[in-house]
C-alpha cells in the first residue's frame, strides 16, 4: 500500500463534495481525505495501484489542483 500526500486548493466541505465522485470512481484507492484546517489543504490518499499522475489528472478534471508533496 502507498500513501500519497498532495497540496491542494480544496478549501471546504463543498469542495470535498465536488471532488468525491471523481476520486471515488478510481479503482485502487483504499481511502482519501483532505485536511481543510491545514494551510496547505493536504489530501492524503491510501492506494495500491493508482499513480500520483492519475490522481492529479482527476483532480484537474474536477476543477481543483493537486501537487504531489510526499510518496511513501
């Protein structure tokens, strides 16, 4: 399992509601969440087979930015 962390521009619950269907459609994501209280709006994704590029692309499609800052 991989943990990916992204800096995003997801700011509130409404933003999370917008990206949820986009992220939930990706097979291989175990879980994800966005810490909207963090100044960098960090999104943590637990995955087995999804690449950071795929997540970044889906976020862009949803109208948001995601920049990979950590891959474990």
